[in-house]
């Protein structure tokens, strides 16, 4: 059984062991899993190349840990509860036995379609149970899943399919989102016009939306399952074989495929799931994320299932049929542990208590947040009105690249502090550095957040481009993993994430690269150049402010803005649409031509002065012009 820390003293004791003897500590944790063959060596690492390997020589299949090992002890326990978009549609549940069978059946469908170990399979699916089933089916046969959030545009999808040369795309006909039915297959069809590697598109019929059909390439998921065996032996995987790729935004427009491997990811996500949320036998756990993001991978699918939990997957949105939907689901399924994003809390808070009051929320024991800093007001509202002042809140800081939760309190076990992620997980050695790379020791300090020792679920490389992994994460500060976040450590050693210090903007908890959004804007035929920055937004945390230089005079600003929104939506996806678009005659630049985002950020935030020394700019006069036209 995975260790579950039960007191603050035990936390300190375990933490100490985990840093004085990391290999011994993680070996003990790994012992609690099912391995086909035990590892020969726990860890080999250096952060220059970088090269990190955990449980070397160990053989396993993660699905044997998420499914097979539970069959005897909890075969009839519910593994997944699926809540549809429409509250009147029937809920679906899968016991561990049923889920095991479904995963095996779909694994056989993949095999029958020529999928082999190491092949990449792209997912572009809504939150239906088949998403989890198919993810596990890939893992069962050793195929590498690359899940793309189904809100991304056709061109963003095509880039991701091509980067990993995916052989197959899994999609649905459409997706129910609130009152709307959104086309899904049509986006895949558009993307697949430029994806030569795709041999098969397997479409799940969800909405019965009319779709185009490419004979020979397209197949219906349900038809493919007909008559297929529900027995499928799991592929033996090396601990360091790739489990999945997940794309995340970076400072260039090109997507970055973060690569995770089997053994370490399994051990770390299970360990953190049980400890952070203090999951106990029989608890009903609900994480509202989409499997398209890392949170869904680690804390809807792999972590909970490996821990033998009952995990809820929900298809819909928090605002449909009304703003009480989350709370209605909590009561309906007697949810004990609820994990969501600050942006959702703020959006629901803004609608008032009449949407909370009809529900008792009496089964809730633990609340969690993830994805962005939570402001104190939202934290207090969540604590009081959802947690009824009796539920601990875990503010979990982590990243796609870290694979699992890195800094967080352990629910009800270690102290919480509003707006603070608090303390590192066992095995995590965070450090704060100054711009020169010197470690800032002691408390009551601020700096760049880095990690100085490997942990089992960390990024191994970026797909097809190891140099990118090195230069983005391991180059800025020698011998350290750089998170890209600024961070404060308070007088008691608790960590508070301040926000990104690079070219990534977190909008509603989603990571967007400035370059990606700018490329989208620039695809408008009359745009000469653009720069985007984040600015504080009450609900979204940050929103995008775009400065755009147009070719010639803009006759109709409203129309041009609308056109820009459309191209961004088409090129990147609706989540990347700027909140504000200001037309400018130029952009403040350094003499070497680098856009001074620092100044643009200040203007977007409504500041009128304190821009520092601008005399060294290439075009200092432009600052005044940009400031004058600033949108309030
Ligand atoms: O800036 C931090 C912010 O989200 C970034 C990682 O984004 P992504 O890879 O999409 O993963 C999100 C889900 C794990 C981080 O670099 N972030 C994440 N969690 C928190 C946070 N910022 C403050 N507090 C958090 N709890």
C-alpha cells in the first residue's frame, strides 16, 4: 500500500528521509506497485544534457497497476462515474472489472488497426468515458498517447499530429458543451488535409452530427468494437519507455511535446494523489479538469485508478444548465474530494450564492485548486461557501512538465495558508535563485523557482527535439530545472507562486505562449506585427491584451477586431482570443529589436508612468503613442 502521511510530524520525518536518501525513499514507494521485473537501479541523472532515468531495468505495465491488480480486491467497486453534459441523460458507471474489459477490448481494436508499441496516437475527444478507456488501452499495448484538448483549432491540431507523426486520430462526431453541439470530426478532417502520417481516423458516435467520410481512412468506433475480445495481455514496458506526450505552450510558436515515461510517472502520481487529497477507501473523488490537460492525465485517470479510487469524469461545463451545476453534481454523486481551477471558482462566485444554496454539499471533505494562483477572495469564498469552513483546501502547484503535484499542503495534515501552495511534496527540493543563478537561502525571500534534484515523474525530453528541453528548462540555471515561475518563500518557509516570468500567459488556468497567439494574429492578411501580454482579469486571472500594427489606416476598428478574433480562433483556438485589441503605430523595442513586453504589460495593466529608463529604446517616442491609445 502506498504510504499515506497522517501528521505534520510524520510529514517532516518523511520529507527529511526523502531528501537525505531519495533513492531509498522512492524505492520503498515503488515496492508497493506491481512490476513484471524489479528495477536494477533506482536513479541515474544529470541536469546538463539533461538525462534522468528512474527505476532502471524495471519492467511493468501501468494498466496492470490501474486495473488488473485491483480485480481481486475491488473488482466490483466503481472505478469511473461519468456525468453527462445534460443532467437528464443517464449517468454511466464502470466497475474496475468492467473498465478492465473495456480497456482490453479497445486495446484489441487498436491492434486490429495495426497499432503497435511505440506508435503515436492522437486524441481529439470530448470528455466521454471512451477518452479514459482509450488512454488506458494505448498504455496497455505500449502505444504513446498524445491528447490534444478538443478546443484547439484544426491548424493547432495538425501541428501536434505532425510533430509526433501520429498514425491514428481518435475523435468523436461532435461534442456537447452546454447548450451547444460543437463539431469535432469536421476539425479533424480539416487538420488531416495536412497530416500525411495519419492512416486511420476512428470516430466515436456521440452526437449523431452529420459528418464527411473518407473511405478507407475513417472508421466508426462502435462498429470496430463489434465482436472484439475483451482479453488483452498487457505489453511489458521498460520503466523508461515513453508513456505519453502532452503538448504545452512555450516561448516559440512551435508546440512542445512534453514526454513522460512509465515507471516514475506511475509511482509519483499515485503517491501524490493519496497524500495531497488524503484519499481514503470508498471516497468519491472529482477532478473537473479535461483529460486534454495534464491534470486530467495525472489526477482523473492514472493517479486515482492506480490508487484504486472512484473517479468522476464530467462532460459538461460549470455554467450549464446553470451556475449551480458543480454543486448539483457534488450532491448527486456524494462527492468527498473536489478539485477544480481558480478561474471556475471566480466565475461561479461572481454569480452569487443563490446557485450554491440549493445544495447541501455535506459530503465534501477536501477541496483543491490547480493551474494558476488563487486570489484570497476566491479562496475565502471557496472555503466558506463550498467547504462550509470544515474542508481543508489544497492549492496544488505543478506543471505539465512535472507530471505531478510538486508543492501543496496535504489535506488536513499540513497547514494551509490562503494564496500559498505551502510546502514541497516529499522528494521535491525547490530552490529560489536570483537572476545571476545564486541560490537565495533563508526565509522571507523571492526569486526564480527551480528544482535541484530529480523526481520520478519529471519531463524526460521534448518529443523529437531534446535540445529544446535542455535550452528551455536546464540552461537558464546550470544544474537546475527551471520552472518559469517566480515565487516567494515566507517567514515560515511556505511557498507562494507569483506567476510566470517568461513568455507564457496563464488564461483561465490554460498555458498560452505569446508567440503562438501572435502568430495567430499575424495570419490576418493586414496585420504587420503584433505583441500580446497578459493583464489581470477578475474571472480569468489573466486575459490577453494585444497590440497590433495594421497595414494602412484601420477604417472600421470593430470589424477588424472581429476579424482578428476569428483568425486567432481558427489558428490557435477560442481560448486564445484576446480580450482587448489596441491598434498601434509601432511597438517599443530594444536596439536589438526585442519587443519590450515589460512596458506593454504595464500599459495593459493601466499604469501611466514608472516605465523605467526608456531612453535606450530604439523608438522611445512610441511609448507615448501606445499609452495614449490604451484601452481602459
Ligand atoms: O505558472 C504556474 C501555473 O501553471 C503553470 C503550469 O501550467 P500547466 O503546465 O498548464 O499545468 C497546469 C496544471 C498543473 C505553472 O508554471 N500554476 C499551476 N498551478 C498553480 C499555478 N500557479 C499558482 N498556483 C498554483 N497552484
